[in-house]
């Protein structure tokens, strides 16, 4: 495998941990930082504790669907 990374290889390495692991040490060292920041697998416990996107609101009056309370 060549040590030169194409744009396609870089993007694939950002998206696929398995592909990234298949690259040589030199290639992995040459990968630029992902523009999205950290990969999802790199969130620490504190960051995960702050995620609330999938939680229902604690106030039952704000959890109504279609403006109708259940």
C-alpha cells in the first residue's frame, strides 16, 4: 500500500475505524483531523451525560404530540 493518501482514502479513514486501522502507522500519522471534530466513538462519559436529544421532557405538559395531550 502506498504511503500517499488520496482524498477518498482520507474520507474513508475518517468514517471507518476498521479502514483506518488497516492503514500503516505512517499513513495514520498523516491523516488530517476530521472537519467534524472527534469521531462519535471518542465521546467521553461527561459528553455522553450531556446528550439529551433522545430523552422525553420531564414536564408532562410539554411532551404532547401534535399539540394534543395524551
